[in-house]
């Protein structure tokens, strides 16, 4: 009877050691080697829309960003600082008046940028231009005409 007990104890001990070895070898490392993007850039977004019909068309242009310290009110719209606003948004009513072009710029370099644009045209042909500049480089430059009947331009950008 003692032989069986010794075998059970030995098997139990080996099982615990094996299980412990597996657990410690599969654990994640405490070293955080993932680099955080520290690059800061100025952004400039230029949007031009013509022939917007506020009764029929849909327009949504939104940009959000922040600097390395978490500050998000870093925008100016057509040269006017948007103090206290963490995002800039434009809709169809903004383009229905006399202003057809809007320039959205950062007031200071930022680390994170996200922007979205959705334009759906149900009326007369709508020429549009959408440009994003990062630093001194143009990274997005869209020029097209939406021809009505639900023609759309929908994009999401993140840098």
C-alpha cells in the first residue's frame, strides 16, 4: 500500500511542477516594449462644396485630435480659434450660404488625428474638393462631382 501512495504522491508532485512550469512560461512579460507615437504634426483640412441643397442633400464633416498632453481644443475654423471645442463639425447648412470653402487647422502640433466625411447628393451635380495636409505634405486630395440620385462620398481618416 505504501508503494501506491508513493506513486500517487510522485505523480501529484510531477503534475504540479509541470502545471507550474506551463503557467510561468506562458505568462506575459512585464516589459512594455511597445513604442508610443510621439510624433507631433500640424494638420490642415480644406473642404469645398458647391450646389449644396439644404433641403435634399446630406453633409457631415468632422475632425477630432489631441496633443501628447491630452489637450483636444486645438482647432481653428477659417482662421478663428475654436476655444473649448474638442471637435469641429460642418453640415449642409454651413455650405448652403455664401461660404463654400472651409479651412480647418490645428492651432498647435497634435499627435492624434481622426476625421470623417460623408456627403450624399440628391440634387444638382455637386462638385467637391477635400484635402488633408499633414505638416507640409498633402496626404489626401479628393476632387470629384457627385451627380445626384444618392451619389455619395464617405471616408474615415486616422493618422
